[in-house]
C-alpha cells in the first residue's frame, strides 16, 4: 500500500513538471535613450529551450551578449528560464519599434510582445546627453574646405561614470580622405549641462582627395562601464568577493559632413604643384665654381604646412645641354599635430656641367594654393650663379662623335658614362597558359619523405642482397679457393710431385663444394658423386669428375707424379673441370 | 582460352577503358577549358586597361587552388596597375618564392618597391653572397635537389657495399656534402616561413599600435608595400616587426601574408 502511494505521488509530481507551458517575454532596461546611446534587450524563455530570431529588428543595430540559464524549484515545481541578451543601438531618432520576435521552441513558434523605444531628438552639444552617462561626438574644424586642404576631425568620447576600457566596435571610416591620426589621444574633463565628464579625444588630420559632400565617421565605441551589479540571484558572497562588474555599453558618434569644393582654375605662369596650405622653397648648391665633368649637389627643400607629402620636384630651370642631371630619391620629414601636418621634403640632384661658361640656375619657383588668402601663391628662390671652368685634359668631354680630324691622330676622348634608366615601367603579363598549371609548393611531409625514403630503400635492398648472397657466398668462396689451388698447381708445375697433385686435388674438391654451395676441405669420390647428383649434374660429367679424383689419388699414393706429359694432361683436365664446376 | 575468346576479352576491355576515360577525362577537359577561358579573359581585360577586373579574374584563378608563380606575377601586375601597391608587392613576393631567378619578376618587384614610401631595412649582402643558392632556387627545387642527392648517396653506398669495383670514398663524401647543403637550406626555409612569416602592408597608411585596440597609442606609421615580419597573432591583430627595433600591433586584415608554406 505504501509503495502504491509513493508511486502515485511521483507520477503526480512528474505530471506537474511536464504540464508547464513554455512562455516567452521580451524586456528592455530603458525605453528612452539619446542618439548614440545603447539599451539592453532581454528575451526570456520559461519552461523550455528555444532559438530567438532577431532578424526582424530593423531600427537598431543588434549585438548579441550571450545567454544565461536559471533553474528554480518552488513548491515541488521545477522551472527553467533561459535569457538571451542583446545590446541595441538606435539607427535614427524618433519612436522606434522592436517588433514581436519569433522564438522557435521544439518546432513551435511563440512571439514576444512589441516594444516601443523613444530616441530623443538631438538639441546640440550643450543639451545633448543631458542625462546620459556616456555619449560620443565627431566634430570637424571646418564645414567647407578645398580639395587638398587639410583640416582636423575630433572624435570625443564623454563619460560621466567610471570606464575601465574603450575599444572601437566599428572604427570611423574616412572615405575620400587621406588620414593621419595623432600619436597620442587627449584626455581632459569638461562640464556639459551641469554634469562633469571625462573626455577622451582622438584627433585625425584629414586631407580630402575628391570633391563633394564627404562624411567623416560614424564610429561605434564599446565601453566597459564600472557599476555595482545587484541583479537577482547573486549571492552575498559574490557581492563581497566581486563588488564591481564592468558592463559593456555601446556609444555611437554620428558622421560629420564637410563640403569639399574644387580649387579655382589656375591660370598663372608656370605650373601648379598640387600643394594646398602654406609653403616655402629653398634652393642651395654646394659648389658654385665647377669644372667641366665635375659635379655639384643641388638641393631644393619644400617646407611648410599642408599636404607636404604630395610635394613633387619643382621645375628645374637649367640651361639646356649645359648640365647633366642625376636625381636622387627625395627625403621627407613630417610631423602630425593638432594643427595639422607640417614638415619638409627635400629633393636632391647631382649636376654635371658639360660646357664651360657662367650660368644662372633658376630662379626656381613653387606654386601652391594658399587657403587663408584663397588664391594661388608662387614662391621663388634666388637664382644661383655658377661658373664652369674648362676641364683638365684627362677629363675633357667631347659632345660630338667626332670623326678623324685633319692633321691629327685619331684619339678617343669620349668620356664613358654609366647607363642609367631614362624611364621605367612594368614588364608585361605572362600570357602563356602554363601560368595556370597548378604547381603546389612542397610540404614539410613531402620533404621528410624525400629525405627518408631513400634510406629505407637502401636498407631493404641491402637486406635482400645480403640474404641472396648467403647461399652464393659459400659457392663463391669455394670457387675462389678452387681457382687459387689451380694457380698454385700451375705455379708448382708437374715436377713438384706431391704438392702439385695435392693442389690439383684440392682444386677439384673445392670446385665440387662450390657447385654444391657448401664448405669443405676433403671429399671422397662417392661423396662427390652424391653432391653433384643433388645438383642435377649429368651422369657423364659426374663420371668425369670422379674419374679425375680417382686418377689424382692414384697418382698421389701410387707415386706416379713424375711424368711431365701426364702432369700436363692432369693440369688441363683439372682446369676444364674447375671451369665447368664453378661457372 | 582460344583466339576468339582472347579477342572478345580484349575488345570488352577496350570498351570499358574508353568509357572510363570518357567519364573522367571529359569533365577534366571541360574544367580546364573553363580555366583557360577565364585566364584569357583576364589577360584581355588587362590589355584593355580594365585592371581591377583583370585583378579580380586572376585572383579567382588563384583562389580556385592554382599555385603558379606566373599567375602570381600577373596578379602583381594587375594590382599595381589598379593602384593597389600593397597587394601588388604581396603577390610579387609570393611569385618570387616560386620563381626566384625570374628577371622580369625581379624588375617589376624592384620597380614597385620604388614607390613604397617607407625606407626598407637593408638585407645583408654577405648572406646573399655566401648562401647565393637560397636566393636563386625555389624551395621546391631545393627540396628535389636534396632528395636526388640523398637517393644518389644511397645508390653509391649500396654499390660500395655489394658490387665491385667500389666507387671511391671521396665521391660518397662529395654527394653527402651536396645533400647536406640542400637539405639544411630547405629545412631553414621551412623553419623561417613557419616561425617568422612575412607580410606586406596593404592599405595606403597603417597606424601601428601599442595594443590590441585602435584606441591604443600609435607607435609608428607604415605605408602600403612595406614588408614586415609577423611575430605573434592575437584576436584579429598581428604583432609585427619592421626593421630591427620597430614592433607593434596592427589588424590582420591590413596585412597580406607572403609565405606559401603556412
């Protein structure tokens, strides 16, 4: 009976848990924000796990901040809550809507309620963000500039609450501008609408590269705001050990616009250098008394404030065909400050006079557009007087390819010159279809295989050779010993008697062992027969070998070694048998 | 099997082989024809002055998995003409890894480098003289030469062990020396490409920061086409070194990687 009651209670409890219907709810932490401020959207799913679709939110930029889960048991009923958190940044001002968000739960779709957010209209810097802890502004030093005229853009991030870190969530875009950023950011405090703010200021020097209405920015900055977090569910111990929690907040600085107008048409003498700002030109030469074939260094320095990096070599007003000019790479030194870009660019050229005489170099001029005066200004350097004396005989320069002169021996006074580039351009494309044949690079694995495999092949081949030779080597050794014995017999000659016959005998015995692939020193002719039969030798051949062995033995022990002709016959027969046995 | 059976078997085999060839070769021929057309279209765009389109077409071929130094050279040309100096130098450098001795590539790369605003740190001429083969041969050739020397070494060693007459000992030593030179060179190349990958600055000007944020202090500025060594990567930033003493962090998207082996 007790068991029945327990089972019933367990079933009832399980049923109550399963009976809970899933619910979805969307909430925001604030319903009114200023432009550039963010708000937090939380979608809560109770009683189930689901997936939230936020693609329907059009009026805000949405950044997911993750999920959290909460499980609680109340009166025996277990409930589970999953929270999806998002940071929303409004894209415009006015009354913006967060539409009902579909949440997919096990194939079923539930919807949250629609939420309305009021984004207050911007009333100017003094009024903007009146009650905001955080805001950001992009401001420009000019509303209208000329093409090439530099100006300053300042991105200011204001915070009235402590902030531990700032990073660009979306860095400002300066399309149509050349941008230089100041090395260090400025930090200062200011008061806006009676509230004290700490300001971080990022300074950019912008130089427009095209005309029209251009935008600087916008930018989105993520700030880690320090605040005490008293959210529900945190234990007192968390508050003790972790009293502050940085909360991520997004602030947006809207784009600032500037109108870029084209420069007025240039109709003065000379040519416009492309520089906009305020500049000066200095020209120097290190030597004014030269000889033909000598050299001097001409330096032209363009100095000032503006787009100095775009400075090009001023026009060289030099007497034609009097000087050879070798230009060097320009050197520039530029500083970026809150006032803009300033510095100098120095152009150097080596001058080699070709003819004697007195020359005036320059005056050299530089035409730039002065923004303050709103007109083109031409600066000129003082002309430089240069005297070129005739060269010494060794360094005489012939300008003409002279033929043979009358009454004079033909000599070559041509001064050799280094061949220099008169122009440069790219070599053309490689048009052959072999350009699209795949030639993948070699990997480390392939390299190791190429290095390692030959060694492995070597070891395998060596093992095979050693194994194959095992049987052979005995035969070869015995064959070599047989030949050695035969040589000995030949050397001793038939008159040596017993030693000679001994050598012949050994020669045949070793040859038979060689054929059998075995080692041995002595052999009866019965044993010889057996060995040769095993190796498949013909009966006639075996008879020949055995007969020879018998004949030698008889000669050895019968004392018939003295006959030279017989010895000769034995020698020849032995040689023939050894040859046939060891091949 | 009689003659008739043999002929029937042979005919069946031929039919099967033809079918296999048709099903495998035709798609590959069709695929190759498509690549040829793409390539020729890219060349035509380049010659008509459509450099951006040509660069995109060459890039598509490279992204399809084709590794070819000449294709990379063409990419360098197209990007240079399109005004993207950083990308041009990046692709020229990639091509140089595969065609180190190509004179046209060397010229174009040198020409493109003349437009780089930053003065590049000078490379050691002593190293280039002492280890000249490292700058003349591609990594592939170096590895193959090491492999060939290795194989030859073991062939000669085997001959000495097994056959007569034996090759002289100095021959073995010479082959071993050649193998060591190329094997060590290849190993050093792999190590340097993996441990110290190189990159090229892509945008016109890049602010090199002290930390992993655009709000960090600017340390120095590098311009398009400057070559850097990549020492570390974190989040979406690289820590780069320019010259001996200039180190800082820049966003990964602003650096084009040169090394082919990483």
